C-alpha cells in the first residue's frame, strides 16, 4: 500500500470547504485541520504509486482555493 501525507495551504476561510471536498476523494483516508505553517493535513493511500500520484496531482492540487501543497511519501516497510 502506497501512502502519502499532503500538507496544504489554502485561502483564509476556505478550510472547511476544502476539507469537505478532500473527504469525497477516493483514496483520501484522513483529513485534519491543523495549526502551524500549513492549514490542512490529508493522508492518501492507494495500491499503486501511480494512482497515488494522479490523485494528488489531478484531484487534490486542482481544488479551488488551495494555494500550495507539500507531499511526503511514506517508505514501504518502515511503518
């Protein structure tokens, strides 16, 4: 199972809308509003790395009012 954590910055006041949209995306298994340098943390899982990449690139990063993302890929076997 491929896993990625996506840290998201968004426009002020858009957090709840983005969190709701993230929860509707297949492969997004957890979403949390957070304090600090980023606004939202999303955990994404897939059976294939390519599907994971497509979900992040073509679904998550295209959500309106997301200004930037940072993706952290998990290492298989180090859990």
